[in-house]
C-alpha cells in the first residue's frame, strides 16, 4: 500500500510543477519521501530516487541550496547501496 501511495505523491508533484505551484509540488515530494523512508528505510534506493526528484524540483524553483543537499544525500545513499565504483 505504501509504495503506490508514494508513487501517487510523485505524480501529484509533477502535476503541480507543470501548473507552477512549487509549494504543493515540493510538499507532495516530501510526503513521498516520508512514506518511502518509513516503508523502505532511510537508506534505500527508493528514498535516493525521491531525493533526486526533490533536488530537481528545488533546482527548477531556484532553491539551489536545498537542491544541492538533496542531490548529495541521494548520492551518499546510492554509493552506500551500490558502491562508489558504480558512479565512475
């Protein structure tokens, strides 16, 4: 149940982004992040994927500090799961 709900939140975020409703878009991704953190674990690849989406959303709305933090956290989680050699 949790995974489909998180996917729905991702879709809402994309719709809000298209409508230039940044706050709602980011709020939806925060909900997806919370669901995946509880359901999949804070260091899961699913959480990393959500963090990348959050980084992209933050960057689109010129929130560069938050975008950078999201990307760096996603990279750290991904490296922990896949190993640093996975990223060249």
